[in-house]
C-alpha cells in the first residue's frame, strides 16, 4: 500500500514541477512541495513549507492547511484538502510547531471570522483547493481557492510578504486578518498563549497591529504594518466571539478582522505586510526599505534572482530527479538560519531586551543538534560570510545568556535536544579560517558553554562522575557521548590558542564516553550515580526526549557516536572485523514496528535515516577497511530515502540537515567529524558537481558510470593523480581540488582499504 | 469578639507608633502598619504594605509574609507570624495581587532555598518575627528575624532598595535571592507564570539578573542590579530543585540563589538592589543616579524628608488618632501612581515596546474606578504637576492602545473594573486649568475612549439601545450609570472646546441612566436587549465582577449613582422627601450576612464604605434639603470606619481612594461629582486644616467644638462671612478661602436647607 501511494505522489510532484518551473536556470530544479507531506501514517513529513521566502529571511509566507498546526510543524500538509490562509512566518523541517504569524485569507460571501475545521467544507473561512490548481517555485506560490473562486499568489522580501488576490465579481469580497491563528486550540506543551494583540485601522488602505505571545519561543513580539492596493469599504474587528463594525482599533488576545471590498471580475487586490520583532515603527521602516512599490512580478523576480545566485554556488549535473532533490535541498538549507533583525539592525536579544546588531543582521533558528553535523560544515564552504554572521549572532546569546545556543528560535533559547553543538560549529569555522570571528571571544563563549551548568548540561556532574548518571539526568548516554565530542572540539580550539591546561582538561573529558561502554553487551549503556548499569537493557528499546538514556534513538543507533576517536570505538568493539560485522548487523537487524515513532523512520535495519543520530553511521565502514559497504549504504540512502515528491524526506528535514547530508553525500564525501577537517568518501551519485569556494577557487567532482546499480567506487583521481584514500581533507577542497570517480556495479575491495587509506582523526597540517 | 480584637489592635498600632516615630514633624503621624491586616475574617485588610517607599516610586520595598500572595494583595498580613523576605515591588490597597519582584532574605545555618510554609517554623528560609521587634516609618522599616537573630532594616530611593542586615557571628550566613517569589503556587487567574529568568554572578559583590513574567500585568520584565557591601565567599544557584555551586550564571523559570558569608557578631551587610523595567544596563544607571554610596541612614533620612515635603501640603490639627489616620492616608494616596520609567525616561509602553518619556517619568498603577472619585481630585490641589504627568502618561496609552486606561499596571492595561474613568480625571484637571496638558490631544483621547468599543465598553451597543443590555454585557446597570457619567464629562469638555455637536451627542448619552430606572421598584435595574426587565429582582442581591448587573454591589448601592444630575435622580425617585426617606432606609436596612463578601464591608445599613460605589452617597442628603443627615453619616464613617490600627480601613484602601475620602471629608467637603467643580459639605472632624495650593494661596478650614458627638454644623463662615450653602466651589478654594465651622450635638435644620443652598451641578462660572 505504501509503495503504491508513494509512486502516485512522486508522479504528482513531478506533474506540479513541470507546471511551475521554466528551464534554463537552477531555480527550475527547486520543487518547494518536496517535504510538505508524508504519504501514509507510517512515514514522516519533512515538515517543509511550500510558500515563498528569500534566502535566510525573516518573513516566510506560506499557506497553512491547519489552523492550530502541530504535526507537520510547517502548518502545511500535502494530504490536506483545504487551506486556512497564508501566514508570514514558518519553520522549515522542525519537529515542533511555532510561529505562523499574521494570517491573511481572501474570501467572498458572508463574513466568516472563524477558520473552520480541516476537511469540513464551509465551516469557516477556509477554502478547498487542489494541487492541480496550485504551483510553487522560489519566490512564488499560487493557489486557486475553490470555494471563493479567488486565485491567490504570494511572494516576499526579507521582511515583507506580498499577496496578490484575483477576485471574481463580488459585492461582498473580504480579506480576513487572523492574529489568533495557530493558537485557537492551545497546544498542550510550552504553555502557548497570546499575551496581547492589537489590530488598528490606520486608514482605509492601512492596517497595523501586533501579537505578543509565549510558546516554544519564550516570548515573541510580532508587529506588523499592512497596506492594501485598494481601499476597503468597511471593516469588522473581532476579539473572540465579539465583533464590532468600523471601529478604529481593537485590543485583545484572540483578534480577527474582515476588510470588505466590492470587486469586479478578475480584479486584483494586492496586500503587502511587513513584520518586525521590535515595533510597528520598525515594520513600517522594513516595508519602506524593501517593498515601497506594488510590482508583484518584479518582487517575485528579485526573489528568484536571489535564489539563483545562492543555488549557483554549487553547480551539478545528474538526472532530473537528482537535480530536483539536490537544489531543493540547498533551497531548504538556505531557508534558515533566519535573520530576525529589522533593516536597522534592531532585534530581540535572548534576555528579551532590544539589541542592535552592528552588521544589521541577527540570525536565529539554530537547530544545532541537527545542523552541526552537515548543514553548518556546508555553510562554511558556500556561505562563509553568513557562517561568521551566524556565529557572531550565537556569541551575542553568550553575552546576554552566559552560554551559546542549544536550540535558538527568534533569538531566544528553548533548550530543545541535547549537547552544546554551537561548539563544533564555531570550532569548525575557526579551524577553517572563516574570517570575521573574534577568536578569543569565541573561545571565551565556548569555554563558558562547556563549564557552566545549564539545562541538559550538568557539567559539575560530568566532571564528578566522568559520565552523566541516568538517575541524575535522563538521556544520559546520548548526552555523555555527545558532550565528550563537544569537549574534544573545545580541546582543539584550546590547543590552537596555546591553552595547554584547557586542552588537557577537555581532552580528558572527551574520553568520558568510554565510561559508559559496557564490554559485556558491546553497547554504550546508562549507569546510575552508584556506577551500576541501568537494567533491564534492551538495545532495541527506543527513547524519546527524556525518560530514556537515548535521545530519539536506541542503543543500536547510539553505539556509533565517537566521531572524535573512531579508532578507539573500533578498538572497544574488538577491532575492524568485529566492528564491521556489528555494522552489518546494525544495517540488517529488522526493526520492531513498536519501536517506530515520529522521529524514527527511513529504516535500513536499525539505521534510521529519518533522524540525525544515524547520519554518519554508513560512513564508518571506511574507518574499518570496508569502504565498499559505506558506498553501498550511502548510495542506498541517496537513491531510496530521498525523492522529489511531497514525501521526499524520510523524516523532518530539520532546518537543512537532512538536505545537507544529501548535498555532501551526492558529491561523494561527508564530515563524519564535523570539525576535524576530514571528509569520508562515500558513493557520489551525481555526474558532476562544481563547488564555488570563497577563496575564488572551485572544487569539482566528476563521476563516470554513475547509476544506482553502479554504487561502488572502482577508482578515484585527485587532481589527475590516482587516489586511494577513503577521505579527503579540508585542504584538498580549499586548494581547488578535482576529484574524479569511476563507478561500477561490483565492489573494488582493494580501494581505500589499506591502513593509510582510513580517514584520520585530524585533517589539518598542524 | 470582633470589638475586643479591634481594641487590642488599636493599642498595638499605637504602641508601635510610639516606638518608631519622633515628634516634631508630620511624618511622625504616619503609621505604615495602618491597613496591613484585618482583625477577623469578617472584615477586610486595607491591603497596604508597611515597607519603605519614596512618593510615587518604582521600588517599594516591603516584607512579605506570604510566598504566593493573593489576599491581602500587599503580600503582608499583620496577623501572620512569619516573614518570608523582602521584595522590591508592591501594590498598595488593591484587591488583586501582583508584582513582589526580587525577594531577598538573610538567613544563617543550613542553606534553605525553599521559602517554606506560612506558620510552619523551620520549613524553609522564612523566619518568625513579632510586632514587638518590628517598626516602620516613612523611609524606614525594621524587623528582627527571630529564627536567625538577624535584624533587617530597609530603606529605598525611587528605583533602588537598600537593605541593612545585622548578623550574629556565623560561619554560615546567607542572603537568599528568590526570583520565583510570588509564583511558586501559581494563582489560578491571569495565567500567571514566569516566562524567563536569570541570575548572574558578576563578581563577588555584584549580582545581576531578571525575571520576565505574565500575570495581572500582561508582561512584566524586571531587570535588577544588586551590590553587596561585603564579598560573598561562595554561591548556590538553583533552578527549581536543581542547584549548582559557584557557577557564574543560571537561567530558568524558578530561580533562587544563596550567597554565603562568614560574619562576626553584629556585623552589618548592606545590599542595594536597583530595578528597571527595560534592561540590566538601565538598572545599573538607576543605581548610579540615585544610590551610588552606602549611607543607609542618609538614604532613609532623604526618603523621610521627601515625605515631610509631600505631607506638608496639608497641615492639620486634631486628635492624635485623627492626625495618624489623616497623614497615613496622605502617605497611602502618594504611594501611587508609580513612576515606572527609568531615570533616563525609558519605560515599557502599553504595546510592550520600549518608550522614552520626555519628562523622564511615566506613571502607572491607575486604579481609576476607585481613584477618579476623590484621589485624583485631591491630586489636582496638592499634586498639580504630578496630575499633569499622570494625564500625559495616560495619553501615552491612548497613543499606543487607542483609548485611555481603565486599570493600568506597569504601563499596561488590565481592564479591571468598569467605566472609562480616566475621562473624569482628565476633564476635571482641564476644567481646573492644570497646566502641562495638551487639551486638544486630551480631548481626542477622551473622545476615542468614549466611542471605540473595547472590553467592558460596548459603545455600539450603548448607542443602539440607550443602555447596556444585561444579555449582551454583564454588570450592565453599573456600566450604564457610570458610562452616562463619563459621557457627561466628555460633553463638558466638548462644550469648553466649542464642539457643539459632540456636546449634544454626549449630553444625550449622559441621560441614558434613565433607561434603566424602573419606576415600579424605584431602582436602576437590568434590562435585556428585548427591553424587558431581568427577573427575578432583589435589590439586596450582591454581584461581584461579572454575572450580575451590579459591579461589586447591589441595586441599593447603585441606586444613587447619577452624580451629573442629582436633581433628576431625586425627581425620578419622587422628590426630596421620598428621596431622603429612601436614603434613610438605605442607611438602616440591615444587610444580610450572605451578601457580605470580600468587597462589601464597613456597613451602615446597605451603605458599604468598604467599597467605592457607596463613597458619595452620604453626601446626597445635601441635595435634598437634609444636610444634617449628610453630617451625621459622614461623621459616623469618619469616626467609626477608620482607625489607626492594622485594620484601619474597612476594605481595600484602593490605591489612595479610601484615604482620599477621609482627607476631603475630614476637612468638611467632598467632590460628589469629581469633575464639576462643586464640593458638597459634610462634617469636618479636624480642628484645623490648611491646604497649600499651587497658586501660592492657601485654603483653610477651622472647626469649633469638634468632637464625635458634635457632628452637626451649627454655622459656617466663608472668608469671615456667614455661609449657608451646603457646598463650596473650586473657585472658593482656589481663591484661598477660609471656611470656619461651628459644630454642635444637635442638627441645625435651617442651615443649608434652602433651595439655593443645594449643591449645583456646575461649579464654574462659564
């Protein structure tokens, strides 16, 4: 059943694709519907949204099919049949829902101020729609709202959403503004609610207002300034069930408005909405700076042009589907982190004061547990200026908060997930020599983040026990192995800065993973503070967030996490043969259906590509002398667990990480340790890839005989010279290397298998 | 039982008084314990706090006996036996609890970070205390914390609290900082909770941090900077049940800290804590500006000196108890509105942005349903500059919010109670010629507040029906009669500004009270939107806030509210005789115990001095030719329903209103209509009163034969000339009038009884 549906959706996705994109450029390969809806209840949506955004923008304007979005967290599910409206802020690929600010919906007929229920036609202002009358491309989204005969088109700049609604003839046309959207049914977690809101009718073409709310982001203040191309004739403002006509202002907590128009057939009404996290005044300023006029097509074209520039940083060739997946992946990777500062640099800092960023940008949406793995390493190559800006934004959290972000949304810490993976991100950038980072200040922030106890990071306990006891802090195994990795990163930076005592201290801590390795079972296992192993132990038992030693994973999936010292992990597991055999078991041990949940999907045995703990594991065969198995499984994931349909990802896209895995792996290499300058070689599937580097050079990959069947490397040349190593280094890339692969259907077991071919634990020359 | 207890407390109050004040000035008459605790469960506390504040200050530092204060809302109940600590912000006299920010508590022995339960000794860091070892006067509070042998003294400036703790010898002395105080047990209403908080150890004498919370005030951000006169040796920081030692910072939602010291016997440690509603930087600035040094006695002396200046604006003579009640009343009236701006003028506006006040002050805590009656009229005489500043602050709410405050706390609207009584406040000030108000802007704000539908004020409904239908909006009778009064005020200002159409429109609305008068019952009664009276009707039925046509009152108490047109009310009720007879019944009809609740107390028949709807009623006999009955009941209230004990008020003091009723009435006159420039004459009880006016003149009152028995006016002279009128006007006062009363034990029924003697509905010459 699942396969049949999958095929159907792939076709549908391709169909849409053909309708909405023109050939001749890279944005034609972006299909914003990829990742917008899983095809059955046993798989996961990527939780991506189809609406327009410019790269790394504040405003991300997209249709919502759900009024109180929870899962998928993007608000849009490709399987839904109705659209409730178009809201201006979205998260792309997360597992938690938030944002969805300032929803607009054009309607005709009786004024309905209630959104209505999904799938219940006529129950509110929502409308049915069909994918046949819907299209999307970078900088543009369009849908026919069937209940009203209104064609809605969307585009945006960084801080402004622009709507173009084509109405039928009507003496009762309306544009609904809903400031209660996403919170009508309060989500049970995060104590979500609206603290205050306002809608003000400034004049008959201007609406201003705000909503202040607490949710996954502790406090968000969303101010807006909206202008209409045509004067409305009257208004209805409502707070909950109370409504008033033609009043100048309304304050409350559940605010909605209807702006009424008379329209001729095919009359277009445009609306532009600027947002600010600081004030209405700043929202006005943002509109003035970015979208003073009304030229929808020009704005859309500018957005597309920005995307073309960004996507052009890697030029690839391959099959159409590969290019669609690849460029949509880059598009998703550049959808965040988001600049949450106004055009004048004002932003809400993590202490909830108003800061001003000297470079007029403050980036947030740091899903670091996901993105430190491949997204941030990717940014260092093709977004080096942004990388510095991201890191400087993170350091501003340190200034007001005392430590670096764990999961930062809207400039504010929400402590989602574990570890302190801003540390590898910053370490990697500094080791790679990214300019624009104050290294001493960065180290100060990193050291504070590795020593100051904070939620999920009990360093006093860490130093006392040499591991995290499960009876003190749950998720103890995951925290222990990941914290040890972060400590290794601190140590490398300390070493670079000549801080020997720090280096030694953090290197010692970086080996603490050993204290949870149980040689009797061959797994990292939880211990209590008395030192005893937590029982009963079943390596298949799956944990969520809290209440289990493993974070969104099981012992099998966390058995492989020592990226800072894979040789020692191999040694712990009894050597190369034993290690590889265990990997074989891992990739073949059938999962129990009971263990599958929202974060575990995309299975190959116990390998779950749908969530991040598995992401590096296929590459580990390289370290044990069996690189052909890395090639096999990496190719299998690339070819089978990504596609160009709405269910194109096997789990949450996770703010660019799932895509960045593809970006690296499709080019043939992957940062198993995201901060040591080494990239393990897998199985490239593209014909060709050229990455434009910040030093003016290019790094290119060519692949001969590429096909799903030809997943095995036959031979490799680096800069024209035969190359046997199962890895490349940062220097190989930055020197403008050219990597030529020849692929085949049978493993070449003599390639990459010598001891010297194994990826080392350090890729730099010093 | 109640009487016995009452006596005991009066004595106790006097005892304390004698201990804590020196003769020779006016502040000696202030007993900050008045209103801090009711003596039995059938009466109400004034909800005042005993700790130090400067006039109209931001920081109001006071002991809390409750950890999660609810009722009394001041956090301190004179009946309690333990103190949990000293927090820096308080409300004085309100019926709802909020604020209580940044609690400090000195302790010795084991570190206890939990506040412990009231009355349960040793259950937390709280300590027992006794009133024998406690004292308070303006600018100073002191208590011996018996469990620890620590003498705690407090004083303050406008933005800074200064603590002086005298420790015993101890190698485990502590100062606890509790940012979770007041919210440990969440109050069920207002969705109170802490959104975020931080404690940062800047160095071993400096702590900084904040708590951001939602509560009665929608969003409060409380930043602090604290300095200690002695370095602490170590720290414990805790978030909920997790604590860490000697960490530089902690973030969370339930934060507490223990700062540890070694002390010698009688060693004093001083702590100064500056607050800001905007940022830690501003908190530092506030301290720098106001309290750079460490001279506790000097700070206390300066505070006392400020109070001496403010209290000196009215000089009175009378019995010791009268002077104590009078000056403590003035002290309470000047405890708020509070300047919620930092010294640089930054404040949080009602749209939750940061504003900057040009005059470096932004006032809030506007309990207008209470204070428009007598407190604001009083301010116009003796705080004219502040009156303009209050009004300019209210108009700033109009700018960001669209209408004037109803109940404003911390710069933000909370919609508590009914009406739009900023309108009479501003109207009164403008009619009195208070300088510093932009009259056109003020009228714009007033008109918007009288026409823009908002919670509790459905003006569309008002204009459609000519009354508020109970089936549309509860509390409909109270809203109707009070809205009609506010409309009368708008009309007067419109007339002054020559806006004839507005004048006529609002005058028409000001008569809408008639539409709810039921001639069959003789009461204002609720009607539904179909025009039918709501049944069953029992004039004794008491309503709270919502669910009843009457707001914290019954039909008897709301039968008398037409301050803009008392003659018409008299006419509705059948003329002077019938009106007076009905008043007689009102003052003698025994209350049913079931009708008594938290807001109904201080009964004389159905008259309940404990809440504001009754406040003008005793003066109404003046309007019907029986002024001796006004004299009788006013004197009765002055003599019997106020005293100088902890239960000195018969209900919530209500941000100065209960006190201001006393201030006016004790001098012999009262603004029945707070905006028409007319003051009805009652029964002066002081020997002498001299009010210093802003125009350099004085208005004085002398009273011959004053005593509780001699409650009746025998004769009056105004400026030496025999005076028969039962009222004086604004002009009489501002011209520097001298009013001389001769009192006696029997009514002089020929004084003030002629038609011309009756207080008119307009006191100005134009």
